[in-house]
């Protein structure tokens, strides 16, 4: 006899929540014991099976309980950011968690254990001390948006399949054109699977605009085309050149100043040099918020040069685009309104759950002309509605994920002013972090000037290194410090921050603020933690 069968669903649900304490496994089993209905069944018993309604509800409530527990842990600063294991350990299986797939169906019980374990061995990217990536944080409204999106399981290629979402996309794109400063009728765009793909779209469209015959005839009819990006620009520009058959050798890297900004005079010099060599420049990618240093290229100057040489100007504002929402800081992107195309990832500074990236083109119709294949089975011109909303033929994909709803819902929830406040707070945190580090003699900033963005790059010097004079020998030692500290941090699960070498600079840490859960106390903690882990190295 199972006493839990006497409880109604609401009582069982309360009991499940009540049992949320101690370890994940205990929670799971606590939950399980309160609802043996789920324990006894298999996935085939869920909807759409004839009597699956109650079991489906019970199963999904269990899943929600697992997620709620995870969310609570994520925001609990005392919990670990991660429970690190090596790939071979996950492959071998951990404490009953096996990634292997079987031929027979697993029970609902097993699936709930698997959900719990998947979260247990993952990284809590919303944890206040997860500072590793440009995209971080756990926005509860965004999460609700993802749930709804997954439930709807629509495909963005046609209005027919995604009526609300396709219209929502036009509304959001219009909002983004306005914020950039484009006229109402100028803009076109799409949400794509990430900043690299958005940059690919920018370069693809630039090439098509100049050479529309490329679509039919391919690269053989083109002159030797080249494009330009700063040496601090994102590697996806080279990837795009490789994918598009332009070739990475034809991506010319423009020198930057000490802050990591493209030097306009160098850009013009490179363009003239290329022309002298018989190459044909067609596009410049400027960066607004570089990945490592957080640098903003001088967009007005780049726009002047592009106009002089009749070049397409693409702005990679994947990271920095969100700053347009801050009246205090948007001037750093002045000139973006003169761009022909812009990449802007709301999944970075704006904290929208991955993935959410827009490519915005300042000419209506180009995207479609460039990519259209008129598949008759999807894009029938004689449908009952306005087929302008069938956006699928503008894309390089066929099926396209709905990335718009979570952004729309978050914008509703925060308003533009809410995003602005959040972003201004990150900028304040970056300034605070910079000021604290500047006063510490065992830390050294990579850039001496106040941060322009939320990136703050720095070295930690263990006492042993402080007395070695600047030079090759010290650099040899210094480059091992950040990886060692990071390795310890991962193993202990206390925080996550990224590091990298850059140009002639050996490994340094990159702090970035884009996580709404991070507070000044977490910043202080991180500094102490780096000192604790690094002082004896
Ligand atoms: N450009 C992709 C994001 C890289 C980062 O999160 O550090």
C-alpha cells in the first residue's frame, strides 16, 4: 500500500517541493517517493496516450521541481559554480549517470534522474560568480520564453507555421533599426543562429550587393576580392571568408591602437595597398565591443573611409550592440547608423537566453535577393495571407528556430529602460573592478585607462614574480599563472573567469560583466580568490 496514492495532485506537488533539501539525489528520491504514479510508468504512458493527461502533468511538475531547485542553487552564492569532471569521467559514467543510449525505453524515473544529473554536472551559467563568457546569467522571464518556445515548437520559415513569431520578429527588428538610427523603411533583417552566422550574412550580402552574378556563377566570375577587419576583430570574419570561398588570406587585418581600436589611417593604407596589388576591396568589418579588450572601433572614421572607397561597412556589434540601449554610453557606437549591416546579439549584454542574434541590413530586399531559392513546397506565392511574412527565403537555412519570443517577452518585462538600467549597472561594476585592481600592487591592468566597456583585462603577479624584471623570462613564468589559477578554480568550482594571450601579451584574465546576478561582493570575492589560489604559484 502506497500512502501517497491518497494525496490529491496539489498535496503531492506541495510535498515534492517540501522535500527539496540536501543533495540533488535526495531531492529526486524524496520527490519520487511522494509520487509513485510517475515512478511506475514509462514515457509511452504520457500524452498523447489516451489516458496520459494526469501522468503528463505529474511528470512535468517533477521536471519543474528539478528546474526550480536548480534555479535556487544557481542564485545561491554559497553553491558551487560547477562540479568539474573530465570528459573521460562523463564518458565512463558517474555515480549511476550514464550517457549511453539503450535500445529499450527508459522509465520516467530514469528520465528524471537523468534530468537531475545533467544539471548537476553542468555549469551554472547564471551563478553570480560565472564570469567566463560574454553570454551569462539566468533571466527567469527569458527562461519562461524558452519554455513557451519549446512547447510551441514552431518553425520560423513561414507565417503559416509561426504566425505570431514571424510578426513579432518584424516588430523587434524594427525596434532595433530605430535604435541603430536607420529610417523606418531602410532596414531588413533576421534572427540567426549566433554572431558568427550574422557576420557571415553581413559579408555574404556585401558580396552579393557588389557582384549579384555570384549567386549563379560562383567565385570564378569575380576579381580577387578582399575585405578588412581589425586585428582585434572576431575570428568569425575569417571563417566567413573561408566558407564563402573568398579565402582567409584575403582577409586583411588592420592594426589597432593600444586600446585595441582599429586605426583608421592604417585601414586606408591597407585599402590603397590592396588596390595597388590588383586586389579588389569590397567590405570592411568594424567591431563595436571586441571580444577580449572590449574595444570600439571609430565607426565615423571607418564610415568615411568606406564611403570614399565605395566599400560595404559591416559592424560586428555582437557584444557591444546592447550598449545602444544606454543613453550614457551609446555614443561609443556613434557612426553605426552609417553601416550597411550590423550584427547584434541580445544573448550577450542584454542577457537573453542563448541563442538570440540579429543580422540587420540597411537595404530592404537584399537578403531575399541574395538567398532566395523559391522552394515551391514552402513559399507558394498564392497563399491566403501577405507572403511578405514568409521570411524563410531570406535565410541560408531552411528550418529556423524561434529565437524571438524570449527577447520579446523580456523586452515586455523590462521595458527599454530596464535593459538600460541593467547595462549601466554592469558598466559601474566594471569601473569599480578597475579601480580596485588599480590600487593593488599584485595585479596589473592590461589597459591602463578606465574601461570603455565591461571588459577589464588584468594579470595577477604571485609574490615570486614581482621581483623578476620585466622581459622574456618573466613573461615565460607569467603566462603559466592564469591557466593554473583557472584550473584550480574549476576543480574547486568557486568561480569562472576566462583568460587568453593576445598579440604580444602573455595569458591574462578577462573579466566581463553581463551577468545580472553579479554584485560588488562577488567582484571582491573573485579578487581574493585569485590571490588565494595564486599566491604560492
Ligand atoms: N564571440 C563569442 C563569445 C566569446 C566569449 O564569450 O568569450
